[in-house]
């Protein structure tokens, strides 16, 4: 890509003149116009003029206002660097929001929409450009982004997640061209309140429909009462007057037919109060039905060697003793999760087959489900600890896999591990063989949250089977591997960590019970 290269602050070429190659840590913003070739074919001169105007009136001033430097512009994009990741992301959001307003005056086929990628990396600053993997990753993120959106790397996310009032959607780890390691990608949601407004509108609609249904029932009751008292004018009048409270029988007592209507009115008020108690109680249970409890397997306490020498995060191997406890026979299913959602105790309604393991959950979601289940059943349900999970997954063995030292096809629901698992989420829990403890899907299927905060290794880990917690930890441990991972991830000792409040499609969980 070619273009004019200039320093916003000075207007002079960027970089030193002594021949050295300086490096610096910077937030790199890469922007590119989606469908630029198509726009040029539609109106070459008009598109060129509009793009130059946008660069002059929006791109350059916005970068400058957020204390950044425009490194270069190209025919259809730009590269800028910032000292502050926060200001870099704010700049990207402002550009995208302003482009929405600029496009409203144009027909949709002529919209100019930028895709923006932002990365934090160590870069080389030359006299006329900026180089390094940090720049390449920003460009790859821009290529992944949808038109009108801002994608950021995990490094940027860690710097800004508590500093900008916006939301983030984790898109998982992505493998990109010419970059060795996968990149964790997040989509910036500049207006997360939009999701709340959508949910509020949906709830208001449900309230309206419920109100209409109640009115319809009340109308039917009123019609029935009128139809059955049409031969008695006095009782018909009483039924109509009492229909809104739906308490006609007490008000229409025929023990005193002679008194005038004025005499009947004082007797009516004291009677509805005691009558209302039995009539309103039956309607209370349906909103909070008792949940169907997960099927649990009780495990005896015992000691085992936790960890392995295959990965640095699984070291050191250490002896752990766990107490007797129970753990879910299967991961929590879509049906079980949606019971919590129906009770308005869990944050979203899951899609997919009822018997499939629920996915796209954060650690906070899993903890919320466990809390709801404990409160509604009166039993101490919770997430398993990391030690309990590995103890259960090993099934009393100490081999590399619970079935032996070598991988065997068809034993775990993972990538290329079975014909069933062709990179598709499982449609049902328990599709493959159980381990020696009678537990299903303890390797593959879905990644499974546990109670512990994530630590890079086991130095200082508890040896009594309890959870390893830290105050305010921002990431928690995942176990099992998933249908997207290969056989290395289904080992009982394999472990990983992920952001506490971020959802991801392969992340599920199972429940434990203190005995």
C-alpha cells in the first residue's frame, strides 16, 4: 500500500535522522475501507473526493484529539499509533460512530464503512513508516473486522477492560496469516446498553401480552357470571360490580334479598379480604417452579498426583487429597440452563437441542446458575474445584488419559477424535463412553469452568482439594478441552484460563455438590 506519510504533530517525516532504528511499545490502529474497489467502480472521482474529505475532516482530527499520530494514509486506509491503548480505542469508536452519521445522507450501496483493528505491540519506527509484528497483527484484526466495527487484541483488552464504558464480545483465539501464535480477538461494543434496551422492550412486550391475557380471562369470567344471573337483576348488578376483583360469590350472598342496594354495599368490603388469600395463592408457584436437579455421581474421597510434566502450566506435580463429594454425571444441558433463564436467574436463553451441553457461558454465568440451583433446592450446589475436577476426570487412574497412555479414537468428543465430532458442537451429552467413575464428557465436548482463579502454574496451590481463590481475580480456570480442540486438550491434567466475565461458544460447565 502506498500513501503520504506524515507526522500529525509536526507535519514532518516520522523517525530519527541518525540512522538508528528506535523501538517503542505502542497501540497501533489500522483502518481500511470495506469494498473500496467496488466503490471506485461505481464512482471513481466521487469516491476519491469523499475519502479525502473524510480523512481531512474526521480521521486526522480524531487521531490528533486522542493524542495519536497518523503514520500514513493509503488509498483506502490508514495506520496510526498511540501511547495510550485507551485513547486508541476511543479514537476507533469515535471514527465509527461519526461514519454512521456521514452515511445517512447516502444510499446504502455508496456507504463508506471502515473496518478497524487495534493491537498493542513493540514496533520499529522508521523515518517514513512503522514496522513489526504489532503492526501486522493490527492489520490482520482489521481484516477480520466487520464493516463499521472495531476489533481489538487480547493485549489491548487487558489494558482497557475496566477503563472505557463499553462492552466486549470475545471472538476467541484466531489463527492469522504470517503470525505464529493464535491471537485472542474481541469485538468492541460501543453501546452495550443497546442490548439492555432490546431486553427491556422484549420484557415490556411480554408484560403487555400478559396483561391482555389477564383482561381476556377477566372478560370471560364476567360474561359467565352475567349469563348465569340474567334472570335476577339484583344478582346481575352485584356480579358486574364485583367482576374486576373476581370475587362474585361472597358479594352476591342471597341470605338478605330484601335490603336495598345501599344496605348491601357496607357488607361487601370485609368479605373480599379473607376470600382473596386462597384465590391468589395458586398463581404463585408457576413463575418459580422447582428445577429438575442434575443427575449426580457421588465420589469417595482420596489422594492423587495432580498435574503433569507435559506443560509448564501443569507443573509441579503435587499430591492432593479431596473429600467425598458429588459431581454432575454430565455437563449442564440447554434444558437445565433454560430453567434458570425462565426463572430470570440466568442472563440469557440458550439455543440448541435440549440435551446438548450449554455453551457460550462465562464463569460468572456458571456461578450464577450454581447459586440459583442451591437457593431453589436448598442443597449446597456449587462449581467443582480444579482439584475435584481432575480427580473426577482421572476416574481413579494416573495415566495420560483415563483409558491409558495412548490416545484412542472415539473416546472423547474433540477435533478429529471421532467421526461424530467433525468440528460441530455436540447435540447431546453422554454420547461417548463414561470414565471409570461413571462420568461422561470429562474430556472434549465443552470446556468446563471450575471454581478456581487461574494461576500460571501450581506453585503455592492448595493440597486439600479446596479452590484456589484470589480477591478480585479477573480470570478463572477451564478444564476438559472442547470439540474445537485436538487430543492434547482432553488429557485430565490439561488446564487453561479465560476472562471471568466473557462468554465463548465452547465454554460450559458442570455442577458439584458438597456432601
